[in-house]
C-alpha cells in the first residue's frame, strides 16, 4: 500500500494532520475540509459525513458535498438501514458498484434530493473501536468503479476525521466545564457574562467605559429582557468602585413600608416588627454602587427621600432623626415609559432629571441581529454542558428563523428557547422545531375557529404532536405508532380525521 502513495495524497494527509493539530475550533469546517479531500482523492461526485446518535440509534448528516446539501441534512438514517446504516451497524467498510441493485440502499433519500447514486464507497469512523459515524462517497467520475485502493485511502481519512471529532469533543467538554465553572464563580459574585457583537451594543459598551470613570447616575432604559441588569453590572465592574459592593434592589418586589427600611434601614422599635437595628442597602453599598431596578415602581414618598440622597448624600434610617452620610453611585433601570410616568405625575420630574444624567438606552434584540448568532452559541454551550448532549450547532433553517423572528421577549426569550431546545432536541443539529416548539402552535390562545373550547385545543395539540413524531420517524406510520404507543390503525384514523399532512 505504501508504495502506492503518490505525492498528492501524501500532501493531503500532511495538510489534514496539520489542521487537526492546530486546534481548529470549528468542527464542521474541519470535517468539511476532510470530506472535500476524500471526495477529490477518490474522484467521487458527491459525499456525506454522518455521525451516530448513540441514544436514538440513528445517523445524522453533518456535512454533505455535491448534492443539494441542505435537503439531505433534514434526514436521519436508522442504524442498520441503508448503506450508511449498514456500515455503522456492522462497523465494516464497503464498495458497492451497483447501488440500484443493492438491497441495503435507501432510495428515498437519493430520490428526494434528485441525486441518483450508482456507485458508492462507505467507511466507518471509529473512536476506541466504537463506530461513531460514516463517510460515504458517491458516483466515481466518468462512470468508473471505486477500487480497493480508494477504500484504503478513505479509511485513512476516516481515521483522521474520527481523531478530529475526538479532539473537538474533549476540547468542547473542557471548554464547557470551564464556562460552567466561570459562570458559577461569577454567579457567586452575582455577575453575568455579557456577550456582544453588534456595533449598536459595542458602542454602548464604549459609552459605559467612559461613563464608568465618573460618579454620575446612569439611567438604563430598554424593553424587558434586553440585558439592562447586565449593563448595570458592567458599569460597576468597569468603574473605580469595582472593589466595593454592587448592591441590587428591585423596587417593584417589595411593598412601600418594607422597601423603605430595606433601602434606608431602621432602628430598633421603629415599628412593631423592628426588634433590632437594621442597616439598609444604601449603607451596604457605601463606597460602591447601588442598582435601583424597576425604578418606575418606586412609590412617590420614597422618591422624595431618594432625591435627597442624590442631592445631599444623606438620609435617616426609619424611626431615627440622625442623618447618615453615604458615598454611593446610583444606577437605575426601568422597562416602563418613564417620561409618560412623569407626564402623569407618577414619577417626580426633578428625580427623573437627577437620575437621567447619563441615559443609556439598550436596543431590543430585533434591532441588533448580529448579536443573535453569538448569543445563541453562548447559550448553546451553556445548556449543552448542562444537558450533556452532543449538539454540533444550529441548522441553517433554525438560524434563519432566529434571525428573522422578532423576539418580543428579547435575550431572555432567546435564552429560554435555547434551553428548551437543548432539553427536547436530539444530538446533532438544533432544529427550528426544537427552538420554536409550541410557539402558538402547541398551546394556542384560541382554537382554529377562534373558540376557546377544550376539545378544540386538544385537537390542535394532537395535530402538532403527531406531526412532530411523524417527522422524527420520516413519516413512517408503523414506527410513529410505536413511538406514540398506539395501534397503527388508530394512528392512520387520527391522521385522516385530523387531516394531518406532511409539511
Ligand atoms: N448581552 C447578553 N449576554 C448574555 N446574556 C444576556 C445578555 N443580555 C441579556 N442576557 C440574559 O438575558 C436575561 C435577561 O437579562 P436582564 O435580566 O438583564 O434583562 P432586563 O433588561 O433587566 O429585563 P427586565 O426589564 O425584564 O428586568 C438574563 O438571563 C441575562 O443573563
Ligand atoms: Mg431587569
């Protein structure tokens, strides 16, 4: 075999080993590169690289070349089914020079992508003697047959690919653990990691850097879930006060009386339950920063007390006449229309001006689509580590949908969608359906005819649920009935009655 090594093949091998050893972070690009080399060396017209999902005993497509790749990616192949499935189940390489006549061939895939296969070569990829996936090359050019030599070369490249996958998996596992630990550490201190790529947000971060060096109040505005609290953290962390405490108070969470003593403290006996002196949050924040979240909900009586703290840096504990002086920087946030509150007299104008020395508006997620992929990857790494699944990324369809969706709940909604997709999704690509599962469809406000009756809602649920399971089983009714644990005849009756159709 060695005698047959020509310099082109040898160079390809060296190039790939170098890539693998260079800690190439993006697994899909690396596997694409290996598959391109394998296809060129064996002179195939098209090719695919599939990985095994050990849990569901299926193979899913990671890279496809030459055919309409995006179409193929939707498919999964059961272990043992089709030629790739056979290779994975038997952990053996094969050359099939008359695909049409081979009983193992699954014509459904090649027909639906309009790519008839004639000749084929398929080899397993292994990690520690376990088959983790398959590389298959289709149709040798000029109508020739694949040879034993092609097969041996493909096996060498499949080993390289397996190595790359193993490296990436251990690298990702380590990265995931580091990220988790990092988050744990930050969580201990109460801080989050702020992810940003859009010019809109990078510009805000620059503003924060400049604002951080002053002691002026910052008023953070923006819709719910845009990350106002994370920006408040950053202002503190980037300021000279960052060694001193950062104290958060949610002004909407407590009733007026309790909020007052929470903020300013009280002396023993100030009210019936005041059995001892209490230091308020302003005193805890002395030297540091206080973050008054949901400030739009601060009762008017406390608004005047706060105004005095800002103007004179002094206040009295509840039940005391002794003035206390503090050195605290004030950050405030709200998702309400604060100017409308001022107009209606619900928020003091003078306080508003005092707080609004440096206004910081955080734009909604739909106005900064560049942040969506980076945030999505960040949350995917986070929940992948927590759910211990092998996700490789978002399908193109899923990414397109994320980019075009309006995200009324902003980053919080994006994070929740990804967490849920990680819980319900299967190894491989995160699909659009996993992310947008049950949005309107599953729990509709109204039935299709606008009524709220239960039967209608249950039927809508049934349609979507059955459709999802059918899709997972490539619309095979026998398999779907098994998965749903119902009789096949009952399933076909439901399909008819509920007019369930392939989407
Ligand atoms: N840029 C970001 N990077 C990473 N995570 C983010 C980012 N922005 C927001 N998040 C996450 O989104 C969630 C919502 O953020 P946050 O609580 O700061 O929103 P908010 O603007 O204060 O919303 P609300 O007005 O409802 O209080 C949090 O879990 C936060 O960790
Ligand atoms: Mg908030």
